[in-house]
C-alpha cells in the first residue's frame, strides 16, 4: 500500500464504516456500499482502499485489538496500516498513538490460535469440537479474501465466449475447474457497471455455490421447486441447466427477496420461473407430492462463508445456531412432502459444521416412517479455495 493512497477523507470513511458495522450492527457489505455512494468523486483506487481496508480490519479485529489494547478505531486503523508496512501520516488522529509493546503483544497473539485467526472463543471451541484436526486448516482458510467468481449464463452465452467479451471490456478472467461455467477474476473489479452484466451474460456466484444446482440433477421439462430461493442465485442456475424448459417454482418466506429474483430473472432471460411467497403452511401443503426435484438451501450459521462475510463471526451467537438447527429440521420434515414418489431433493447449507449438515440428514432419515434414502453427499471445504458448502441428495422411495 503506497503512501499516496492515504487520504484523510478515505481513512475517515473507513472509521465511519467500522463504527456502523460494530456499533450499528449493520452488515458490512451494505455499509460499504452506502459509504462508497456518498462520495462519487472517489476514484477506483480510493474505493478499493476503503472497501479492502474495512473488510480486512473487520476480519482481523480481535488480533488488532489485542496488539493495540484499544477499541479506538483510529488506533486499530494505525495498527493495520503499520502491519502492512505503511508509514502513518502526521495527522492529529494518530498523534497520541504509542507503539510501545506492540511487537511483543503481536508475537504473543500469534501463538494463540483464536487470537491469531481472530475468532471469538466460542466459535473456535465449536469448530474444534465438530471438525477436530481439520479445524486449524479450515479456520485459516476462512480468513483468506474471497475471490470474485462469475457464472456464465448459458441461456445467453457460453463460458469461452463470455471470457472474450469480458476481455474486450477490460476484465481479465481465468476458467476455473470447479464448475464448467465458472470464471475467476484475475483482479478485483466492479463488474456491475459492465454492459455484459446489464445484458445478463453472467451472475456473481462463488465456485462452491455453483456445484449445488447441478447436484440436484434437474432435467429440462421437469417440475422443480426451490423452496428457500432467497434472491435466486441457484434458481437462475437451475433455469440455465434446464434450458428454460419445464417449470421452476421459487419460494421464500420473504417477498422482497423474490422481487430481487424476478429482476434478475428478467435480466438473465430465465422464463420458466414462478415466484411465490410462503405465507402459511398451506402454501407447502398444496404442493404435496408435486415436485420432480426439490432444492432446500436452508438457513444456516453461514460459517462456510466467513471469507465473504467476515463480520458474521462477530454477530453470530450460540443461541442463534441452536435456533437455526431447529429451523433446518423443521424445513426438512415439512417441505420434503412436496417431493413426488421417485423424485429427489437436495439439502444444502453454507456451513462447515457437521451438526448442521450430515447429522441433520441422519436425524431426518432415522425419524420414523421416513420415505427417503441418501443417494450422495458432497462437501466443499474453504481450504479448497472457495466458500464452504455441504449438499446431500435424497430420493423419495
């Protein structure tokens, strides 16, 4: 990070963002989006400094707090800049900061995993309890910056052709082996302004996430229900895999998410999607035994996607994870009734915890009068370079 990048206005924007994330309990991505909008004069370098510095401080907050012994955001920013080898400018905000003992505290912090990897005690204990020996590696991977991955929208364009279009727009990408439609950005860029995005040629979708829709094994002409559709990343992928043939019913309990899905579907040219809000248990009951395929991408702790949402680790609680496990089982038990005899469903999460994943599937299968069998399960771990996901495919027998 060169000295020329450091401006008081952009540094103050980082401080403002940190205050909103930690004291206003707002989501980091939304805060950064709002902060960047407030000053259209900032160039791409300034915007990158604000976004990356904010995310990095959120990611490493516990370590930085330990080194400085301070909760003052200017002091925390100073620590981050110094760790990056950046000289601090002679601003009054930095005047009273003393660096005595920082080196010793950093050395000590680096010898304790939960501080070195900047994670709350209880998550570190939970990860160790559930994942044992691999937790070390996976926790370390969860602190890596998430790479930007695109999914070519095959309703409009093939991956190789998209790569050429993006290259013409000044965006370098590389084909990724994780999924046949995945392209990774060589350098972080804002792709939402590109004509190719506005024309629906691609969606932003992590490589691990791109494995879930194909795992459902939906074929053109089938009747498919995506029952926890959210804003529809996987729904759109299903539409492309089904070549716009058949019918996809995208359902969610939150109507505003489905409104976003409809906008994205129009842009991508997906014409076989119907959105429907789950406003009561009747909405599910009416669809009993009607689906060839059912996708249950259930609410979860999100511990597989901390690369992308580092603020989640400071907002999560053990109580929340207990509640979400209970929700997962309720969804499995109630929504599975929508699958036809001989039909299949996929249960998926963006968590790395077995208690939200394979153990939930086991509990579901062992409950009495169960009419499903496990066909296949798959895990994507953060150490593989993408977000962490779990998926299990079950057949109604």
